[in-house]
């Protein structure tokens, strides 16, 4: 990175350092070590079985599908998949942890190394992964402030998690959010996590520290359970400002775990941070080492879909899309499929990406819909874009057509254009007549243009468009006007 760019990233003379730990709940039918269901939202304490509660006499049995999901992530991120990995007990006391320990992986995780690459603005960033390990989720404390009591719901206990840990490679809150969005895109794309952040399926912990450039790493504070991208950015920005203020005031930063309060926009220490030693990790005697054969990895590899970054690169190569557009239309497999269908049917890939990023996305966002629920199919959008490309309708008129399609007033593009009288005027004789009229009625403006006021030209174009009720072809109006003004 150039020195100038590096300097521009400093906040009040400090360099920001961020590392992420993300808990992705794996989209399996059953728990990681039992057959109890993982479904969200059931009546409290109806989905945890004796194994999840570690009742005496029960033994955990590894869920093969959870391991396959971990392998998929490792393959997607270019990680090493360990042939042997080990489950360990992480011991701590908390009311929502029924066993008094969490089964996790410590010294030897199943997924090692790898990286996540993404665009930040037009700059390519790469964040290295340390590891991704399998573990079980805990239950949940439900605080009932009205009755002044707390209940425990153990339904979530034993839900499979993949904890994905990065190196401290990120240098701004914007980069951290871009990383989290890319990781979210990947885990949902390869189908290992439903990505529902409100339900806690994808929870990020941000480790944040600051330092003077060139100094050793500063002491970090860990912001827990960020479950929206908006709060993530706010929390990290607040934390950065707070740490710099502390240091500037002469206070040392204490390593701590903090929570973000969206109501105040502030982070607040919840406990001083435990070290690994506090957890008294040891290999779980109930579980043998996890063995992942090469042939299993190959089998999973053969079933992997094309990944979003690869696909974006292919769209650049095959359709000549700008990288920005290619990234935008590969937000989800459904969006990418929609793009490809419409691009092939219309032969207008750049127009398709423009409409997907603009008119279509805006309507989907307004209605909080996913592309899969769009009321206009890729084929129908393609039919409309073809009519823009062949000059039948103007871009503006096409927006009226998509309004009608979206509202369900039929799906036949040509019929809608006909019924609404939106056909562009392509008869040059008729256009010339309008131009003559407009020039005659606006002689002073014509004079201004001839006297060198270029702005008068655009005003005349506008008047001709208006006189044609928006049906004239703007390019044609330009040409005819220029010719007549000479
Ligand atoms: P733990 O599991 O105890 O939280 P790790 O040492 O595994 O601890 O680190 C957790 C995360 O913190 C990693 O993502 C790592 O990159 C990040 N991290 C470590 N040191 C720093 C630091 N000084 N500043 C910011 N992030 C850090
Ligand atoms: Mg941590």
C-alpha cells in the first residue's frame, strides 16, 4: 500500500487493528452431537435432549453433516483440512451452559489457514484466517424485565457452530464490515449457514486495538455478538474513539470483553477477559479424534458450487461486465442466476446489471423482498431491455413498463408498451416538425445558443422531449437539433 493511503487510514495518528471471531450456526437438521432438532423458535426447552444436557450415561456422537459443512468452508477459503482433529472441553460456569463445559476444538481444529478476499471500494483486500473449528452452541438466557426474572431456554444447546477466526489483518471499521459481509455471502452461498443475523445464526465478535504506526500490537478489547452490519460499524467506530481517548488521557487499555448497546451507541465492559488457561481445556474423553479422509474431502469438493468471487471473475471475462457490477450481481446464487438468464436472453449484459443494481434492487428493498420473490422474471426483464436496445421505448418509458409488470398488470412487455402508448417516436419527419416548432417558439434561446451559450442546447433538448411527450429518442433529438442549429 502506498504511504499516502497508509497515512490516510490513521485515526488521530493511530493505526486501527481488528481481528474477527465469527460464530456461524451450521444448517444441519440435528444437533452436533445428538439427534435433537436445531429448528429455531420452538417452545423453550422442547428441543434439547439428554445428550445436549449431558445427563449421566449419555455419550456424544459426531454429526457427519456438520463436519461436511466445515470441509465446504475450508475448501471455499483455500484452507488446509486437517486429517485428524481433536475435540476438547472448554470449562466454564454459566447458567445457559448445561454441562459446565462446551465441546469445542482447541489445539487441533479441522480447518486451518485460508483467506477471505473482497473489494473495499475498488481496492482488493485479503484477510487471512487462523482457523475454523467445530463446537456446540450454548443455551440462552431470556431476561424478563417486567417480572424481574431470567429464564433459561436450552433449545440452542448443542446446535453446531463453526467458529471462524481471522488474523488481526483489518485496519478500519469499513474493512471489517466488508470482511463480515463477504464471509456472510460465502457461508450462505455454499449453504452451510442460513445467515439469519436476527436469529443469531451469524454472530461476529470484533477484537479491536489501536497503536502508533510501527509499534507492537496494542491491547485489544473484544466486542461480543454483533448481529447486524450497521451496529458492527457503529460499535467498532465507538470503540476506536474510546480507546484513543483513554490512551491520550494517559490510561492503559485493559483487555476486556465488551457489549455494544445500540440504544446509546456505546460499548461497555462486561467482564475482564479470560485467558485460555482459565478454561482448563483438555481433550474430550468421550469423543475420538475426528478423521477426515482425503476421499471424503474430494467427494465434498466435487459437489462444491462455483464461488461468488470466481463467478464474478467469470462474468467480467464472459460478459465484459465491470468488476463492480460483477460483484453486485453475485450477492446470492439467486441474483447471479437471474443475471445470467436475463443477460443471455437480452444480449445486453451491462443493461441487465444496471437494472438489477438500480430499478430492480430499489423495488426489492422497498418491499423487503429477495430476488427470488421478484414479480418480474429474468426473461420478462430481458424482453423489456431488448425494447430499449432496439429503440422501441426510451429508458424513461421502460420504467413505466416495469412499474406495470411489477404491479402485475400482465407480463407481456409489448402489450404493455402498446396499451400505454409508450412507443418511442422513430419517425424522423415527425421529429423534425416538432424541433422546428420548438425552435420557432423559443427564438431567444436559439439566439443564446448561437451566441455561444452551450447550456441553451440542453434546454432545447428538454423542450423537444417534452413536446414529444417523452416519446422522442433523446439521441435522435440531439442529432436533429444540432443539424438545425448549424
Ligand atoms: P481468544 O480466543 O482468547 O479471544 P485469540 O488470541 O485466538 O483469542 O484471538 C482472537 C482474535 O483476536 C483473533 O481474530 C485475532 O486476530 C484477534 N487479535 C489478537 N490480538 C489482537 C490485537 N492486538 N488487536 C486486535 N485483534 C487482535
Ligand atoms: Mg475471543
